[in-house]
């Protein structure tokens, strides 16, 4: 299943699969219709091409030359869009453009049109009056469809390189991953004995390098059950694994027991882990957060200097933090049919996700009040959605943001709105996260003093 999912993901991100399929289909249809002769005098005769063989050849040759040029222009626009997205936003956003279905369909239509016209030209008879009128008419209709596709493609590519559309696409994909990986139902947490390997635990080393893209838990459970063992995976999904690195700890599932054939266990572990050359979002929520963070820190870099884009990125990050806030961010715990724990896979905590969303933006944008206030507003906006047990994590980041702003902001007048927003954010967190000692709103003209929290 992992290999099939990886193959499907690779095909979805490719710019060649759908166009190649369309070209093959167009060639087959073109050769078949090119040999289908429709004699004049039928009911639909008025709809079909009415010229002779020479005029059909000239028409098809002209259309073919025109659409070869159009296809070249379309590919050039695609490359320019990829280059802009890579340089201005993030290289990791290229996968979003590559898997964009609108771009793939547009390229497929243009290439299929060229392939079809070529096939019909090849099938035209060199002499005689048996003109394949259905094939020529179909080529004309396909050319009109390609013209409409060209207009759509220009609109689509112009919209797709807008930063708002890029961030919205990342947000939606990440939300889908969150809901698939972390369902609302709480999962059992592993005990300390199941999380921490004993001193005599055997180690399994990685036999190849790559990013851990996904884990097939049932496969790991089956391999561990056959070996009478418990497997504790070392890297998290999304981590890079080097060949020879520690991949997992293995120990017997009961005191005094022994682990079965280690080679079979290694083979089962290899089948249950998907390593690839890049990260995907199938089981990696942090990858989606990281893409939005990349956009934000590039926007506030001296080369681009666009803090408003960074603010918009924090708005999308707020949506994701609110989606993660009330969920049970559990480890992966695999049990067999008897209920025995066989596999344990660590996953990021809420604190890890929150640090990923805020830390880099806070450090790079500490001197820009517009950015720091947006980070504080993110924490305040998420206070109502975050579980009450995560209140201290929100307050800790308020302190970190204020500390960074005080250190990096030169003028006191620029720091004042940051301090005011921080005070309001603290009150909102105290009120919405269920703190019994919540401080009431201050009277007009007064602010709650900023006191450091541990």
C-alpha cells in the first residue's frame, strides 16, 4: 500500500503522466478516425468538413503549426511561473504547481491537439476523394477547444502565482492532512515502558537514505508480532534518515522473551516505511506549516521586504493552529488482534507545532511591529480553540514575542502597540482557556502590567 500510494503521489506531481496519456489517446483516435470515411448525403452532412483532400491537408497543416507554437508558449509560461514561485516564495512550493490539475489538463489538451492533427495528416490519402471528413471536423473542434483552454490557462496561471492563492492551497491541503492523521477520537497513549527502550534492546539501522514520508502501521504490527517483539521507531515522519542511522529499537514483548528472526523483522520494517527524496503531506503536518513559515520569512527578508505578506501567512497559520488546538495529538500505537502493543511511532506535540509556526517568524520579524502584533493576534485568536491544558504554551510564546520585540524595536512608539496587543492577548488566553484566576478587562486607559512567566 505504501508503494502504491508513493507511486500515485509521484504520478500526481508529474507534468508528464497526464499529457503522455492524452497524446497516446489522441494518436490512436486520430489514426482510427483518419480511416473512417463518411460519404456525402447523410443527415449530418452539413456539419462535416466539405472541402477536398488538398484543402483538408492545408487546413490541418496550418492548425498543427499554430498549436505547436502555442504549446511552446504555454510551456514557457509554466516554467516562468515555477521560477517565480521558487525564488519569491519557497522552493518547496514547486510540488504544489507540479500537482496542479488545471496546469496538467491544459498541457494535455494542447499536446493532444498536436498529436491528433499529426495522426490525421498521416492518415490522409494521397489521392482520391475519400476525405476523412469526420476526422477533419473533429480536428477543427479540438482546435476550438484548445483556444478556449488557452484563455483558461492564462487566467489560471495568473491566479496560481498569486501569494494568496498559494497560501490558501497550502492551508487546505494541510487541514486535510490534519483531519486524516488526527481524528477527533482520542487514541491510547503508550506507557513509559513502551516508549523508552530497555538497555538490552536491539537496534535496527537504515539500509538507505531519504525522508521518512509515511508509516504503514499494520505492516509494522504484523512484522513485530511474527517476531514476538515490540518496535519503537526512532525518526518521526518528515525526518531525514541517513543510511546507517538508527532506525528503530526492538525488544521482546514480554520479560525474559527473545526476538525472532531479525532479518525477517528488518524486511517487514522496510515494507512498513516509505522513504523518498522529498517530503510529502500524506502524514506530515509539519511540512504544511513549514511552507507557510517559508513564505513569511522570505517576505520579511531584506531582499523582498514585504511584511504584509508575512502577516497574511500568520493568518493562515492561525487557521492551522486552531485546527490542531483541540485535537488529541497522539503517538501512533499499533496493537495486534490480542491487544498487545507491537509498534510505537513518535509524533510532534502541540508545543512542537506551535514552535514551528512561530519561532522563525518571531526571530526574523522581531523588529517589525506589524509582524509581531500579528503573531500575538494569532495566539489570541487560537485561545478559544485550544485545549485548556495548552494554555501555558500560548502564554510562553507571548512572553517570547514581547521579549524579542523589546530587544529589536528601536523606537518606544513602535513598541507601544505590541505591548498593548500582548496585554489583550494575555487576557483573552486567560479568559478563553479556562484559567480560574483570569484577570478582568482593565478600565479605560489602563493596561495589565506585563509580568514574565516561567
